[in-house]
C-alpha cells in the first residue's frame, strides 16, 4: 500500500507519518453519514470516558493572556491537514462534521489537504514563520517527532488559551493528556493516535504471537517484517532489550541497535518495510511483522479477516497527530472553537467512523455504536483500545536537540541500510 501520490524517490526514513500511510484513503465504514446524526446525544459512556488524570486548564502567562484577550472573533477558519483524514460523503463533495461545525458556529472552514509528510511541510512553513510572516493556516496537524519538537523549540506555535477548550478537559482520553513532547498540552491537542505493535496471520504462524521474542524464532526465518522508519525500528529494539523508549539514553540506543543487528545477522528478517508491509502481510510473504493498528483495521475491513494485531508483552508504542495554531494565524479564536467542537462525542465520533485510527474521545464510542449504528468501529480495540492495551504502550523518545535526533538516526540507520 505505497502512497501513489508520493514517488519512491521522495521516501524519507525519518518521517513515520508518511510511511505509516496517513496519505492513504480510508475505507468509510458507513459511506454517507446518517442525516441529523451530529445533532443527537451520545448514550452511556464507556471506559476512559472521562480524563481521570484530574488535568485542568493551565493558565497563560501575562503576555499571552493579554494577546488572546485582544483577539477579535471572526467567521473564518483555514485548516491544513493530511489527505483522507476527514469524514467525507460518498460523492466526495462534503465533510459532514465540518458542515455541522459551520452550522453551529457560523464559521466557514477552508479545509486544505496539503500536508503530505511532516518533513516537507516543516521545510515549507519554517522559513516563513522564522521571518515573522503568517503561513496562511489557522490550524495545522503534525505528528510528534523531530519536526513538531523543532516547531515548539523555535517558538513558532501559539500557546493555547485552554479555558476556551473545556471539552478537551471534559472528554479527552487520559492517553492524550500532557504528552511527553508537549507537557500540559501547552501548544497542542491530539487529532488522532495510533499504536505500533505486531500483526500476524495465525494460519501461517501456526500459533498465537505474544512477544518480541517471536520475532527471533528461527521457525519464522525469512517471514518476519520490520520497519524502515527509524523511530519505530529503534523503539522496537529498545523494547526488545527491556528498555522504556520514552526515557532511554544514547547508551540504551546502542544496546537496542545490537539487538536488532543480532536479528538481522540471523537471517530472520525478510525485509525492512515502508507502508508496503501490509500488502506483504496480506499476500502471505511475511507471517508476522511490526505493524500500525490502523492498517490492520483497514486490512480486515477489506476482507482479510485472518490478521491479528497485538501489543507484545514487552510493550508497544503510541504516536499522536496534533492540532496546533501557528503564529500569525488570522483566525486563532476560530481555531480554538474548532478544537473545542472536535472534542465532543458527536464530532469525534462522526470523523472516527470514517478514518478509523485511535479516537481521543472515548465517549464517541457510544455515539458510533448507538447513533451511527456501526459496531464494527465502536467495538474495535484498534479504534477504542482497552485499558490493558493503553497500559502497555509507551510514548516515543522526545528529542532534546538536533544533535540528539541525528545521534538516534546514525545509531539505527545502519540496520536498514547495511
């Protein structure tokens, strides 16, 4: 499932969001969304329905409090996002959730599918932001990783007026509260998430897969897939070595690289894959592989019912795509209003029913099941993970500097390139 819009010579080892296929069209679970569904209330709340972390809005410093209070409401919003990352009607002409937002708020949304990968989008906007000029977007979506960290380190994003997004604190999953890369959600709130674990075909493995140890079993030699994405590959190596990637050190990275090199030298890995791993798994070329939760959901939705996704006993990873407001935004209050709208069960549920990644609003589960009548999505642990799954995943290491980032890259790139 390589991205047909992204030529192979533009492939980057350092951009996990591009590799994992956010630019792939989602399979709509319902086609045309039910008329009037957005106006209906969600029913009983499932687990994780409230952010039990006790998180509260963080007060702004005096400078930014003054700045926000000087802003005037507008009736426009320019929203830059990835392709195929918003609900859409079967004819492709309308986005029901955006239309409902306009109906409720009076704010017209100019929705732009212009982010093909983090690296190229960062390269486009960073020079403009550095010059103090607006980029023309009020709301952007970026994946946690080096480019997002650099945007925050360069002070290119506007601190959020969190008092204006109460639905985030009311409805957000604990998994998206105060992530390691943006403590207290000072500049960002999550759009969608995904988990990285192991996918496999039990008909081919002949047994259930539970651990990274299974990726070292000689029985599967030549039928194991690993990722080319260095953030993912290195994190898997750390988990194999019993090390938490979030708090790892350069010395830990060397241990992880040694573990991955051992796996490689034993001839266990068929290939280090980009997004094409899911096709290899569907075709039976590989039997078990590193995998992204959303891809396995989509593959099963297409009819590959044999595929399973698990978080291994050693743990897995969770990544987040984040909404942020860049400096120079002309409609920052509109951006805040959309963020607050998105964190309602109705809006999040309508969008989730189409894009099928991990929903940051647990109460949307009941809305999808009871109002949209889509139990396939509502009951899937790949969309609404269980407490057990959440307890086993880790945040990615947050780079402290460009040198830090380069050291990670140089540690793990020989595994893929050698």
